């Protein structure tokens, strides 16, 4: 996050990075982020045997509750980030 593309009262040239306007970067981000989320979900699904085995090893008999808690925590984090972005 070392580079910020300005959005307000700056010269038009400052709103470009690598030849693309800031709105084009937003379009790319909006397109690629659901694809990445889908690929991540697919990867976890394909690794479910390993995930289950590792959870059983780490959490013992409470492995299912632990996986539900971890999944729920991720949903809370994503929802909170979404809310923060929407409030701006």
C-alpha cells in the first residue's frame, strides 16, 4: 500500500498509474476480487481432507466447533471491512 492514486484536486496526470486511470484500477479490483475469493474457497474445498485431519490433530474432539468458529470469525472480519468501506 505504498502508492496512493489521488482522487480529488490534483492534476489529471496524477490520477494515472502504469498508464491506467484510477477508475480502471477500481474496475480491475472489483472484477478480480470475487474471482480470487472463489479460487480460495475452491482451494480450501479441495484440501478439506487435510483441513479436517489437521483440525482433529490440533483441536481434538472439538475440531468441528473450532472450524465453525474460525469460519465465523473470517465472516465477521470480511463483513466489518465491508461496512467500513461502505461508511466512507
